[in-house]
């Protein structure tokens, strides 16, 4: 029984990690380019930031509920969970990309333009490298929150460490709850530390 | 033919006039100082030369061609630009900062290195000591020396200066002004220099254009400028009597 529990913890942790990893890859692939787009298109800012703000305010259990009936992205299972996690992770990444790039010293951007850099060169050689620590901070915050939120995945059959927690709550079994909560917390701490290290590396340049 | 020419240039933002029918010429090899109070339009005029801003009316000609007809990237790479805040790239070394435009222009690595070393020497920053440092490791005066070297890097025929020494202490300012005069001997450049300091204008300019509320008030070489009789010119020259 005991060794069985350890095996389950390992397997569900791996499943959990995979959910988070999948969600973060999509969230970064959407959030960073969208944030860059917003630095060039001021008019779109209130719309996109507003949308991702609203997404954050929807309770996660309710969001899963809303997604289930939607064709293609909805239904029961991992895909729905990943869609929901991406929607949650979007705001911090989007906002930090925008703020990081807009926060690059005006005189630096002005000289870059005045020296004849194209917009792409300005972006790649100046704005993204200088905004990298801020963008990374957004990714870190989004990852840590996603690791926590992903525990709710179990509610709609998405698996992960939430399976323990829901099972434990249903059977009033503290050991089961801890078997889900403690590894989730440890993964979150490790991610925070690891991504924080990357962030510091980026800002030391 | 004048290298830079303003033809009846007006510029307004939200119907507020910044420049009014400004006409002037800068001949090749000359240093024109745009002198004026804050808000007189001198920085706006400067930014029209490298196509950072465009006239609402009139034309700015560089090499005889309107800035609106130039490809802005090509135009800017032919014009060096030095600003008060310097604007060095904090994540680039001194050497990479200076070599930036040559690199954008596709020079070979050895050519860039030779050029960077030459220019750092010329601005009094021995390359062996400084080229691998980062801007944050330099004093304000050293940063602006690098800023001047960067502007000269791709050997542009025209240089623009926007109060480049305004943030420096008086001793450092004088040192850099002298250095600029020396550089002018070495590199025959056409320069447009914005300042509100009449002493600096008299020291550096072959020609001084005094702007007042977006209009050209007086334009004269330093010796004649000292005798100028307009109210605005006399207000500026009164500074010298103290």
C-alpha cells in the first residue's frame, strides 16, 4: 500500500508537470508575440489586456465548466484543462512583455532608431534583450500560479496531483490530500527558484 | 549646394505651432549652432534632419533631397546623432556600442575593430582599457565620449548634437568642447549642434542660428552674432556680461 502511494505520487506528479509544461509552452508562444504586438499597436491594448484580465477573474472551476460544452477546445479531459490554464497564464506574460519593452529607456530606443536600426533590429537587438528579465518574471509568476491551478484539472478528468486532493477531500483522508498538495507545492517552489535564477542571469547582463 | 537645407519649414502638434516658416542652409564642413530657449523649437528642427520628425509644411533637404523622399534607414545611417542622455546600449560593451552602425552596414569584423580602436583613441578612451567595459562602468563624461565615437563610427557626412554636454559638470564640459573642436580638425564633418548655452554656441559654431518661438531670429557667424541687436539675441548675449 505504502509503496503504491509513492508510485502514484510519482506518476501523478509527472502528469501534473506535463499539463503545466504544455500550458506554458502555448501561453508563452501566444503571450510574448501578442505582448510585442501590443507595444506596436496602442489601440489594441485595452481590448487584449481587458480580455486577459477578465479571464483571470473567472474562478477556475467555473472556467472549466464554461469550456466543457465548447466544441473542439472543450469536453472532458486534458485538452480542456490546457486551454483553461493557457487562458490564466496569458495575462502575466502579456502584461510583463508589454511593460518590459515599454520600460526600455527612451533615450536608448531613440538612439537605436536614429542610428538607422529597422524596427526588427530594434526589437531583437535592443528591446527584447533589455526587457528579458521582466518578461521572464511574468513567465515565472504564470508558471507558479499554473502549477497550483492545475490541481483543479482532476475535476474534469485532466489528471495530475489534483486527483489525490479530490479523492482525499471526498474520503476525508488527510494523507491523500497531503500526497497531492505537498508535491504540488514543492514543484511550485522548484519552478519559482529555477526560473528566478534564469531571471537573475538575464538581468545581470 | 547646401548639405542640409530648411525650406519654409513649419511644424505643429495639435495645432500648436512649434516651428514657423524656418528657412536656413548648412554648407558642407560647417558647424551650425541652433541656439534658443527651451521650447524654441531647436530640438524639433534637429530631429527633422534625420527623419525622426517630418515638417507639417515646407521641406527639409539633405543632399538636395527631401527627407520625405529618403528611405529613413539609409538617411539615418548617413547621419551621426549625439543626445544629452547619450543612450548607449547598456547590454553592449563600449566597443560594440561604437561598432554598431558599421556592423549594421555590414562591415567586416577586422574593419570594425580597426575603426572602433581609432575612434576610441580619438576621443581619449584608450581601447585596451575601455573597449570591453559596459556603459554602467563609465562616468558621465566617459559615456558621452563613447557617444561621440559611436556617432562618428560609420564616417557619416553629417553629425547632429542635441545638447550633448548639458548634463556634465563645467570642467568636463569644457574638456569635451575642446575635444570636439580637435575632432573637427581630424574629421571634416558638417555638424548641427543644439544648445541653450551662448558661450558654447560662440565657441563651437561657424554659424549661429538663434530661434525664438519657432522662428529664426538671427543667423550670423559668431563675431557678427556678438553685435546682433534683436531683443532675443541681446537677452542671450547679456549672459556673457556676468
